[in-house]
C-alpha cells in the first residue's frame, strides 16, 4: 500500500507523549507499556508521540516490543516520531550535542525508528528542533522519497518559528508544528506562531500543556491555583482538565501532548475535550497567569 497518497492523518484530540515511559521516566516494563497502550486506546487516545532520542535512543524499541505484544491493530493508532537531535547518549559517538538534517541521515533515522517501533510506517515525522544549517531542498528530497516509499504519511516540524516553517515548506507541505504551549507558557499566542499556523492550516501540537502549574510554587502558579479551585467546582472538573480545556478553546485547534503515565490523569485529560469554558472564564485564567488585567 502506498500510504503517501492517503488522506491527511487524523489525530486523537489528546495525544499520549511517551518521553517518560522508558528510561527517562517510569521505566515501564513491556507488560506495563502494553497495558497502558490499551488503556489509552480505550479512552480514545489513539495517537502516540515519540522521538528517537527518548530514553537515550531506547524508548522507541521498548515501545515497539510492547506494541507487538499488545495485539493492537496498527491502523487503529497513529505513531509520531521526531529526528534530528544528536544526543550525547545511546552509544552514538557525538562530540557535542547538535542537529543533523542531511538527506541520508533523515532517511536512515526514519528507517531506524520503523525498525525500533516494529511498524512499516510513521503517521507523522517531525524535525525535532531547527538547525541553522538545515537546507529546505535537501530535507524535501528526503521527505518526498520517504513518502513515495510509504514509510511516512505526513511531515511536520517541532519548535519551529513561523519563518522557519515557511523555509521548510518551500518544497514540501508542513502539516504539523509541535510547540511548547500552556497557560504559563503562552508566548506562541502573541508572537504570531499560532496565528501563522491557523492561516497556513498547519496543526499545532502542544508539548508540556500543563506548564509549570504543578511544578513550581510562584506568584503566578499560586494565582492560577486559586482560580482553578473556584472553576473546578463550577465545571465539576479537575485542575488538569481545566488547563487542557483552556488550550482546546483556542481556534487554532491545538492537540495537547500529555506525558503522564497515570491512568486517572489520562482520564482527566480526555474529559477536557467535553469542557466548554465560558469566554470570561477563559480570560480569567489568562489574567491569572499574566498577573495583570487585559487592556
């Protein structure tokens, strides 16, 4: 099957981030990973976000082994992976952390991810971070070949500015930009990034969608938590779900990438899609984060 001519990939509204499934986090066993995959799919979370570097280049292979054991239908899930970061781990002889986007490397990286994930294709390949030395023509040659071979369906980027997205999309369509976005890291909403994605009809995915609300005790997070306590009662929802609902209300149609491995928090994340924040409540949350009244 030549999947390069199939329709645009449809993602689950909440995406499961796998960065902490392996060595960089919970160190889940094969059985625990397979069980978590089944739970995600049962909750309607069918899209799984990877990067080759996760776990020091080990998590993809662990996930692949668990996926093979899970018995899940490959066509029922969507697999995202990223390439380009040369990490100082995983047996690679890198002298320094850097980025690499030559044609041969991109193709090799995708083929390695396919082998590790035990799949014939990626639903989406993302360039993990921009490099000052990347050339759109060389990148497009790699992407076109991978699409023709049916090894990737869609192509996108991660952490790219609007001008960098335009540069890469010179010869090949960019369908995704995965960026940091949350109630406490909302710069993409004011620096033109989300406007650009909306205009270009590029799907935004948000990593770290809960921001630092539960990681730091600051004046900002205290203001947010006070408000979330009030809104939790009003909407009969958890604080996690409200933070995701705030993201989901944005007209750019953002897909939060949720990194938790805790089943109850995954359930809360899914419930966020059913929360329709009132307009003024949405702005109350923004003001609580900013610390000043909107002009």
